């Protein structure tokens, strides 16, 4: 037997299933395990607001590469601004908003903003070539794409322009670090707090909120759809298991587009971090990330 202990995470897993009745009708159902710790029954946006109320002055997000920093209160204000900007651009509940960029603060802000106002965030691999980008945009029905301008040797602007004629649903691309991003933020001035709250009130924690793609090594990538409930509780129980507190900081070097990066980005503890900003968010800790993309270099 190995000397290293094995840890079993005993949680109440809830999975959407289909229950077939005697009449042949299909109804949504849950498969629930037994747990002493209840699942969090709230949306990502509601949980962020609760965390801000408790840990607003604590540092929440640090982008080491640029030196930019946000407290939870500052992060919440920026998330609401971008959420309002998306509302002003006509993004409805359930619309797909793509994110195609290496790790950056705008990635985190976009993830929380889409969750806050009910859009479904589509994670797009920064390493995609044009045929893969076109497939993901079309298969998920991305309506608005938030993108970096370039990454490594890839010219994202040129690649988006190449595939855009074949992407019927894609209406607009917002490039991070340009006037496009500023314009999206400025559009928030056209949306009142009451209008944002009205959208928030329409949301349920069972709503789909994220689409993540498999690697596609055996064919086209498969899109997995996740809800607030999935993501929030994933982050919560991960940070519960490793005993994160509001005094901790979590460094996230892995790519945000990947499930591990995006889940940690949303860990819930008030800790400073990125996928575990969701698990960290709940604890009040700090969420720093070191660079735009993990290279393995020391």
C-alpha cells in the first residue's frame, strides 16, 4: 500500500439526469448523494455579492505580470460595469459570449460578468487554429466574442476576420486592450442598476452558464454545458477540502480556458485567486496569477 494518503471528497453530487415516466415523457431529475455539508444554492453573481459584503476591502485579484490589483469591492464594481455593457449590447439571458484569450484580468472579469447577467460563457482554446475557432464559434452559437488581439505567433484579428463570414451567429468582436473594451465598459452608462438587478432576478442557479470544449483528439471537440450550481459547488468543495481561509492566496498558472483554470478562477472563499476565485471567493482569500500563459519555464 502506498504511504501517501488518499483523500475521498464526500460531497452531495447533483447531476442533471433525465427521468422517463411511465407515459414516456421525459422530465428533468437529480441524482443526489448523501452529505453532511449542503450544496450552495445560489448563482455565481449572488455568491460574489455575498462575498463582497463580507470581504469587500480584502484583495481579490492580482495580475502579477502587469501589477494590476483589485479588492473584492473593486472587482465587483468592474464585473457589474462589464455586465451592464453586455446588457447594453443586447446580450440576452442564455446568449453565448465567447472568450478567446490567454490568462488576463479581463478573462476573470468577463467570466463573472457573464454569470452575473445570465449569458453563457464559451471558453475557446488560445491555441486554436482557424478551422477549430470556426467550429467552436458555430457549434456553440457565439453571438459576441471577447478576444485578445494576438497570442504567441497567432494574429487573432486576422483569424477572426477569416472565419467571420462563415459564423452566422457572430455579431461583434470586442478586443481586449483596445478601444473595443473601453467602449464595452462605457456602454454600461446606458444601463441602470435597476435594469441589471431585473436581469439578475430572472436567473436560477440551475441555469447553464458555461460551455467548455474537450480537446477533440478523437474528432471534433465536444461542448460540455455547466450551470452555476455545477461550477460554484465545485469551487466550494475543492477549497473546503484543502481548508482555504480568508488569509490564503491561490496562484493559478494553468490556462483559464481549461476546466481546471476556469473552476479555480471561480473558487469561493474571499481568497485571492483565479479559478479558485470561486472557491476562494467564498473564503475571502486572494487570487493571484503569474503570467498570461503557463509555459513551464522557471
